[in-house]
């Protein structure tokens, strides 16, 4: 199963350093029945893109918790065994839940298929979105518009061989 793991650049650097993602169960996003219902599509590529988008939003939340992290969303696409993935029961009414799964960790970084990262020019909008998250969560429409503004930036696709360059480890 392909899952999309939200990270930050420091989180990606840690995964590169250790060679694995997560020490125990960790949150990721995938094409689940809940995501299919939420997104209302049968197109697999559209659903995978929606799962990637859910992971990008989760990356914003990670950035809010890591003030020192550069304001760039990071999502890593990883292929894991179906048995390593479980859906979160009872989260159906939670707006963050569509597509959310738990992955039994750790997962070798070698299982990664690709990495998706904001371009440097997205940093101002991503930082503004991080700052607006608390108000958006409280229902502020203007703040939600700022958060949605981060989604105007497409995440760039990188091959896994480029992780070293993304995290500043030149070989």
C-alpha cells in the first residue's frame, strides 16, 4: 500500500540519518474508504493526490509544533505492506481524519518511492498558513483562507536519491 507520511525538513534529515521512518506507529495518509467518501471519486490518481494533500496539511501542523523548522511542507511517499497499516477507528467526524492511517514502524527509508517538498518560494505562504492554523481551527474564515493559500503551491517531486541534497548532506 502506498502511504504519504507528513514530515518537516528536520524530520526528513532525521529519517535520512537513521535510514528509517518512525520508531513506532506513526500517522500517514492513504486511499481509504473514508477518503473515498470524503473526496467522492473513483479515480485512483485523484485519490492518491488527495491523500498527498491530506499529508501536506498534516505537515503544516508539524511545522506549527517545530518553530525552528523551515516553512516548507514535506511528504514522503512510502510503499508498505497492507498488514502494517491500520485505519483510525472512530475518527469519522474529525475533519483531519479522511485518509488518516497508522503505520506500524519503523519503515526503512529504502521503501520510499518519492519525496514531495515545497519550493523555497512557498515558504512565506506556508509560514503564514502555520501561523493562521489556530484561528482557522476555531472557524475563522479569513484564517482558513490563509491556510488554503499554502495549497496553491504544488509540492515538488524528488527522487529518493535526492534526499541527501534536500537535507544538506552532499556526497
